[in-house]
C-alpha cells in the first residue's frame, strides 16, 4: 500500500500506529519526494514523505480506514497494490505480523 504524508513526523506517526496496531508488518518511509498534482482546480507542487506499507490483503479495509482517520489531509492518498509474488519466508512473516 502507498500513502503520502506532509512531513516526516506525520509519516512516522502513521507508520508507528499501523505497525503497533498490527495492520501492517512494516512501513518504509521514503522522502522527501516531490509530488505534483491537481487539487481544487490548481496544480500543486509539494514535498511529501512516501509510506510504503507492507500488509496482508485481509487488512486493507481496516488499514485504509485507520490511515484516513489518522491523516492530516482531507483526501489522503491510500492506494493498495497487490503482491504478485515474493520470497516465501518474507510473505509468511508478513502474514504472521498482521491481523485484520
């Protein structure tokens, strides 16, 4: 899952919350990244921090709801990407560390 946050502190807060709540096994914080997007009929150019969130498919609905509830943005980026394949022991660890 991908999510962006306005500051490193906000990204850290989101990451810690979802890992502590077992909605994610791991979150990588990347940034700052530069985001250029359209919002309210204006093109915006902002620095953000990207969260790469590792979770089980069964956790996606609860994780999405939690990120939206905790987020400072009124319409946060929360995008789920499927895991096509991966290292079996890592995927087993991921499933063991998460719960819907």
